[in-house]
C-alpha cells in the first residue's frame, strides 16, 4: 500500500470525516528497528521506534496532521502553541502546508538550535518568552481562550488522537501483537497518554489480544510525576522534557496504573550515556530526551526488572532525531583533527 | 508488509546473497509528497521524494546499507570515505551498526554543522583536510588502494546499487509507473547515475513500461558537467554539491543522453529562493543542495519547458533534511522577538 500519512491509514480510529481537508506531510510509517545490543544486555527483545524520522524530525507530526486538518476544517486562519521546540517545528511546518499562520511561544534561550531553525524557516512568528515552558503554556492557553485562536499544544485533543497512531503502527509492525512493555520519555505527558489510548483502542477493536505495561521516564531535575509535586524550575539537558507541570499529568498516571506500569526517573548522566550508546552501538542518533527511555530500561535491567529469556518484547519510542540538537553532539565528542593533504600524514592520523 | 530496509525489499535487484549479513537501519520507504504549489506553477503533477527522512537524514543511507553489508561480508574491519558531510554521517552510522571502524576525510571548515555532529557522535575518526572535496576523494582512493581499507564513496559500486532503489520506490509509489521527468541535484553525480540504473533495471524487468527523462542541476559555481571542464575551486552555499570534478561524470552524461534529459545549472540565489519556497509553502525543510532541483524546474518552467496540462508527472528528489544545516536556516530568517510574560505584550507582538 502506498503511504499517504496517518489519517488515510487509520481514518476509522480518528475524528475526521469525508469532508475534513487532510493536511499531511506523509508523517508516520517510521522504522521499528531491532536493537541487538539492548536485547543482549536485557535478555528480552528490544525494538526502537524511530519517531525522529517523521517529516519534522519528531513524533509531534502525528498529532499535528490531525490538529491542523481539524483547524482548517473549522476555518481557522491562525494557530498558536507553546513549545520546547519540537511542537513549534511541527506546528510551523503543518501550518505552512495548510497555508495558515502560526505563532509559537518558546522559553527564551532554552530550545535546541535545530528546532528553532525549523520554526523560523517554516515562517512561524516566533516569540521568545521571559519564562519557562510551563509559563509559556499558561500564556498561550489564555490567549487562545480569549482571542479565539486555535491552540495546537497537546491539550488540543486532536493532537493526542493523532499521536495514538504510533501505538497502532507498533502493533502492525509486530505482526498484530502489542509489545509486553512500552517505554518512553515523559515530559508534558501527552505522548504516554496517547500511546495508552492507542493500545486500548486497538485492543478494543480486536486488532491485538493484549496491552503493554506502560513505562515512562522523566529527567531527575524535571520529574514532577515521580516526585508528586510541581517543579517550579525544571532543569535537565534533555530540553524536550524540561517541564515542571505536565498538562497531561493525571492521564499519564492513569496510563501507568491501568497498565500495571511505572514512571521513573533518570539522571542527565544516565541520559547522556544512553544517548552515546545508541549512536555508537546502534547507529541511531537521537535527541537527548529520546534517550531517557533507553536510560530507564538500562537502569531497570540492573535491578533485574526484565526476566531474561522470558521472550518478552519491549518497544522503546525514540521521540526525536539527533539533528534537532547538533550542539549537544558536538559538545560530547572529540573535535576533528586537522591534517595536511599528504598521504603519510593522513595514514599517521588514522593509526594514531 | 513490514519494512526491513531496502535490501530485504529489493533483494532480487541487489548484489547480495543469502549469506550476506544485512547491515540496516531500515532506510528507504521515504515519503513521496504531492506538491500543490509547484504543480500549479508548472501545470504538471510534481511530487517530492523526501530522502531527508532516511535514518541519517539523507539519500546516502540507501547506498551505505549495501556497501557496509558487503564490506562486512568480505571481512572488512575499517571503512574510509571522503565527504562533504552526508556520506560521512551515513558511513559513520552504518559502521557503528556493523561494529566496525570508520575514517572520514572532510574538507576543513566546509561541512554543515549537523553532518559533522553525526560523524562524530557515531564514533568515526574525523580528519579535516587542508583541501576541498575533490582532493579528499583523491587521497582516500589512494589510501584504500595502498592499504586495503574498504572505500565507501560512491566509486564503490555497491553504493550506486543501493541508491538505485530510490527509483524502484518512486515507481512503486506511483502505482507501477515511472515519472515522465526525474529531477535532482548533481554533485559527485553518483545519484543521477544510480537513479537511471534503477529506472532502467525496473523497465527491463517489466515493472514499468517507460523510463523518465533525467534532469539534473548543478550550482553555477560548481558546474563542471555543464561547463565541460573541471572546476578547481568550486563555490556554492549548497555544500553537499560543492564538487568540481565529479567521480561519476561520464555515467551522469550517459544518463542524461540516453534518457533525452538535460543537466543545467542554477545560481545560489535561485537555490535559496527554492529552499525558502519549499519550507514556507510546502512545509518541507531541506538542505540547500536539495533545493537545486526545485530551483531548476522553476527556471525551466519560466522557459515553458513543461507543457501545461499535458498530464506529465515530475518527481523531484530532495536529497537531505534541512536539519543537516540549521545555520543556513537561521541565517536566512528573522530572529525571534523577545517578549515579557504578560498577555498584552504577547498579543501586541502577535499583531505587529
């Protein structure tokens, strides 16, 4: 079948009708890659769902195609969002495709280079707020309410409807089975909510016989759900999950509890170790936040959480591409060595 | 069908056997997106083949999966390449996946930030040469020959075998038809050679009834094929095609001539206009070199090259993702405007 994006593929599960204009960049259909190294380490079959290969380089595109399609259907001429970067990139791209305006509010100085370049190049009006993500979200919610501008943060229910298709795809890619464990980073907590919704709907429709345990990880310095309280000043190198007051807090807890899962936390050091591990061993380059889930299962593995040889299947969602944050990669790597254009000098450098 | 990369999908057309170890990141299966704006402007159906959604963000992954699989089959422990950036990113990632070493020689100071970050994070040994790409290619060819290191530039024939699968996919996505015109940027000229090979093999196998005219574009300051002479100091903002002495020069000319196509050139200004057009109108963010093909057909359109309403199909290959070169996007966009955390200030900025 030729792929035309997640709305065409999963139409029956989505709140769209025959007259909804489909605003798509052919998102979805992302690779599920078997991880030999993680599987060997943990003794279970680990697959990586590479959501960084969506059109704007993150999972946000799944929700944005639905949110923008519904916005255009309703006659919107302008959308707005707060963002740590990935949402703004996606909102800007899909608004451009839809031919409508886009305003994004970002925390000043706190979003990765690649993501900022995307919002700008797609023509969004980018405003850098004196404040963090949580403040920016509060502001855009108020503006949307007062001025009738369409909000496309994940508090927009169409966003989560689109994002749940990630769960459908995982099940389809596993030949009609749900994984035993579904692992992912948790920031604003919309994505874990959406995946659980997806698994539940696929289960109810008889497409899969089971549902996975939902395993989420926050960064230690931005772990309101784990700590059970709002974090006024969230701190982590994983900018995409640097959120102290998640919009989908309650529904994330529900996903965790209904599935018999857990939401834990990992340190920035553990995140960066997992980040380097994925790039150096699996050839998969992700943004730091994406590595939180992998850091988490490595940590759980040390506690013998997974039963080695049980035949269990684990799917880790890698939420965004490493190219979103090239500065982080450069900061954590050795600089290139200069060489003159002479064979002997080059061979010497190779052997060094 | 579940996607397991281009080798599994197109095995019968590739030089692999049952015992070839498949080194894959599930490359290929990239979106073909209809471009409403280009189609309206040119009066023919224009589709964008978004090769930037391959695992490392460029079309190079198609060739690299075959080159690394064959290298591992032959027992190689080390591969080497010269690169303007995309090849090194791909070689580094697939070498990491294969568990073997990788050396890349880049022209000092002349590769985009994102690409450099990739080669480094995937653990390649990156050497920055005092010299341009053509010099670097000359050096690695010599080193590979003398020291028995596997060369994975496109002079490695397995690279082009992998890259030709892009043509197969286009035909499959067009429901078993080849496009009438196939448009792409031309740098080292391996890709146009590979696509023509792909269309020709699919045609010979009876999968399609026709073959397209091959239309390539070089940057004016790096247009050796158009000008009919080696360019000693190629100059263009499109770093991925900043090449003065293409390795696949003759075969690119053959593709052009056998197909009744053409290879033209576009200015950096035209490339940047097409780059901004794609981002702002189509929601598709590419690296500058990728926009050369689109700049080219816009130029041809002004000369009435395409017959409006003829029903012709045009496929433009967009070779790499815009996140490869975020600095270019930032340089060509307005900076974000700072705002205090007050509703009135934000509304004022939105309305400004």
